[in-house]
């Protein structure tokens, strides 16, 4: 049974922005975390990226409120010096995704949930899109 999942920021942004057709599956993943089925994690740099995007499409106040609500049930993992060094060694097409991967790996997350699975094809962790992950849960 999976206990620790790492969420790519696209999953959070699907919910925050109501991105169709992705919002429903992403919302179900977050609801499963909120209901205590497993623990969800994001990286510290994801928090600032989420804020930046939400502030641009809305307001700073609304972005902060969303993040404040999110942090009631999502844990934030630090991006360490070591994670950056290790990410630089990886052959990922996107450096930010390499950093996310190393952050998840260093903190014993069991999988990564993202809609950008292609960017994580060299991951040492299992990678699922929200629909695949929900199917694993029998939802």
C-alpha cells in the first residue's frame, strides 16, 4: 500500500485553476490525501511556483489563501543542496523535474503523480498520472 506520494505542481494547479479536463481527477487525488488515505508532499520550490502562477492569473491574496488551505493537508519538503547536485547528474529533459524527482527520492516518497509523465521517464520512482493513480486506489 502506498503511503507517501509526491505531487508535481501541475496537479495542484489543475485544481487551483479549474483546468479542464484535468481538474476532476486531480481534485480526487487531493481529496484522497485530505481524507488521510496517504500523505501528500510537494517541494518547497513548488510552493513558490504555484504562488507565482496563481498571483498572475488572480491576486496575491487569493494565491496565499489557496496555498494556506493546501498546506493544511499537503506537506512541504525542502529542496536541499544535495538534491540539486544529484539532479544536475540526471539525464532528465527538464531540470525542474529532475529536482522534483530528487526531492521525492531523498524523502522516501513511493511515487510521483504528474500529468507530465514523459518528463519523468527516467525516474527511479513509479510515476502515475492522476487517473492511473486513482485506478490503483480502486477509484
